[in-house]
């Protein structure tokens, strides 16, 4: 007992309240004093201000030596093992993470087993012949990705290297919406690098959820719970017919084009294709394109040949040489319009502090520069 009247039993060493261990013998202290005075938080224990001053003078250890003691008291945790965990998570299985390499697959399996032993839970389980991550393994991979991303950014800052942010979208939006404005983004954030990646909508959403992707542009109805999203406005569509295909009378309607002219269309976007098929059905026409394309840039390239007409995003029309095409006005095309959203994971702002300003600026320039 000190002059303060407080008895702390079972203390192996503390200094002014910095006890290394306080076992259950100090029951009188916690029951009688805990709520009676302002408290000082120390090394997992709590002492009142007056008691801390009274009991000073005992040998102690820095808080940092105790804070992560459990993480470093056993072997099995390393950056290499966490990197392997993330690789397996992204690939889907060990076999896909190291295809055709049984030596690496064996090494990956061992490292995942070591992580399981360290954390006391199964991070991967065999499903038939495939070893995949469990729900706990998925959660650990998310935590590891966040921490490694933060460390990577910190390393770049210390070396005065530029940090990189990745923007994912469909090929057409990257080509006609994002890339034309990246110059303005670089001017606002000198020393920052940007990369674009062409992804399907479901891939963008999944990679945003996993924090593999920094920013993504998707349609509004694809944004899932847990993602932050702001509107970039409506993506509208127009029908364009090369002058070479326009009838001698000089006029062509959407119905006439659907019935008589060779159509090139993007067929990998299920929602757009379904909408166009419904539009054609409204005119009593079964949609049978003369040319099936994988992207809108391919579709527009076919129009430039003068041999095909197409329905394309309005923002793409500026790439067509003036005087070489005729634009069809039809109210039915409005049914194809969709709202585009700039989306990101709120965790990104915590992991990469500069992301918040980039998201705001990216939203502003993409919204302001729309045709």
C-alpha cells in the first residue's frame, strides 16, 4: 500500500501506474477506486492520477514492448505470407495463383497453413481438389491488403516517389470520358500517377469491394451496399448512319435503318443489348446485327468504314469526321440511357488519405466536361 491508500497486489513491475502485469489479486483497487478519481490509461491497466504519482519508482517496460507482444510471441506471421494470402484471394485458389507450378503451389499451401496456425483458425480449406480461402481467410486478406497498400504509399512518400491510383471502367467510358480529362487531373495533383483498366461492371464492383481498385465508373443500378458513389450524369445514345448508306431521298428513320441497313452493335453489354432488342421489337423487328462487336470503340470503327450503322454513346460521336455520317433522332433511343456513377470504397480514404481529394476532383472534371 502506498501513501495514497491504494494497494496494488501481484505487480511484477510498474512506474507511476505503468504496470507490466496486474493480476486478479488487486481486486480491492478496481472495486474501490476505479470510478472515484480521474483515471490514467497504462499498458492495458488503469490507475487513478493520484495513485500513479504515489507509486512511481518501480522498474517498468515501454508500452510498445507490451502492445503487440501477442503478435510477435509466436512464429508464422510475415509480409511474405500475407502477400501469398492476397495472391490466392485474387486468383481464387492456390492452383490458379501458381498455375502449372507444383513447387510454388506446395510453398503457398505451407505458408497458408502457417498463417492458420498463427491465428488459430483455418484461413484455407480444401474443396474437392481445390484449396480455397475460408471466410476468415477472406477477411484476413482484406486486412492485409489495406495495410500493405498503406505501407506501399508510405514507402513511396519517403522516397519522394509518386503514388499511383487506378480507375476502372468499360472501354468506351475510358476512351471517351476518362482519358480526355486525365490531363486536368494530373495538373491538379502533380507527382501523382494514374492508370486505367478496362473491366466489366461486375469486375469493377468486386474489385472496389476488395480495395483492389481505387475508383470505378459503373451504372447506377450496379452500385452495391458498402460503396460510396456520386453521379456523373446520364450516358445517352444516338444512332449514326454513314452518308454512304443514306437513301437517295436523304432521309432515314430508326425503323428503316433497323429493317434495311447493316447494323454493327456491341453485344457484350447485356443491359444495352437487351434494351436495343426491346427497341427493335417495338417496331416489329427481330434484332439480327450484321456485325457483332465486343466494345463500342469497335462499333464506332465499323461506322467509319462506311459499311455499317450503329447505336453508340453520344460522347463517342465527336470521333466521327464531320460530314461523314447522319444522326437519327428518335425518342425511343432515350430508353437506352443510363446514369453513370463514380464509385469507390469508403475504406480507401482511410487507407490512402489523398484519395478523398482525388475523388472530389475526378467527380468535378468528369461531370463538367460532359458533352
